[in-house]
C-alpha cells in the first residue's frame, strides 16, 4: 500500500510471521532537492540582478555557499566510503 500528501510519501508493508502480524512503514518527506553548486549560486545571482546584493556581497555569498557545499560533499564521500567498506566485509 502507498499514499501521498504533497511532499509526504508513505509506503507500508504488512505480513504474518510466526503467527504474528507485522507492519513496516517507510515515510519520505521533502521537495525536489538541491542541485549541487547551482541553487545557492543561482539565488546569489538573482539577488544581485534584483539589486538586493552588491557585486561584492554576491561574491561573498557564493564563497559561503561553496564552502558549505564542499563540506557536505566531503561528509557524504566519507559515509559512502564507510558503507562501501561495510558492504565488502559482509
């Protein structure tokens, strides 16, 4: 069975094991997601075009966005590496 409301998705699995009923639910929530190196940079350029930011402020914001992106990519790469090691040892 599955259902959804807006950005919330639910998938439920049910069954009978050793005369006991069980239910497993997966719940997913979110939006389209961010695009690495795009959304934050696009926002900075849009804010500059709308005269919300100066050229210097746009570059400062782009630098911050890039630093955050790099940090998260490094964390994800480390987790992927750990998972690869785990899978290979099983």
